[in-house]
């Protein structure tokens, strides 16, 4: 009985779909925690915390979930923490010049 439960839980824990869900959920939680205090932490430290999250997901659920976590954390990091220097006006000016 106990072995069956352990076998079922270990099969669920190693399934990459759980890794994808964990990457999305952990990125959302981490962004919610870091967003209010990113000016005190610094941009580089925020990036390293996201990298640690990616490492934890890939070490637990494998390379497929790790790649998904890398993409998700990179998008969250760039969207919420990196200053946007390229706005639509600059893009239109770039297109007109070329």
C-alpha cells in the first residue's frame, strides 16, 4: 500500500507537466514578491533569483520543464523589471529610416 502511494507520487513528481505548472506558478509568485522591492534589490540580483528558480525547476523536472521555465522567467524578467527603451515611436522611426 505504501509502496503504491510512493510509486504514484514519484511518477507525478517526475512528470514534466507538473514542472511546467510549477514554473508558471513559481514565476508568478516570485514576480509578485520581487516587484514591489526591485529598486532596493537591484536588477542583477532579480535576474539571479529568476535564474535560481530556473535551475530548481530543471533539476527537479528535467530539461523540458527547465527550458519552459527559462523562457517564462525571461519573459517575466524583461516585462516587469527591464526598462523599455524601444517604444512604438522609435520602432516607427526605425522603419521609416530603413
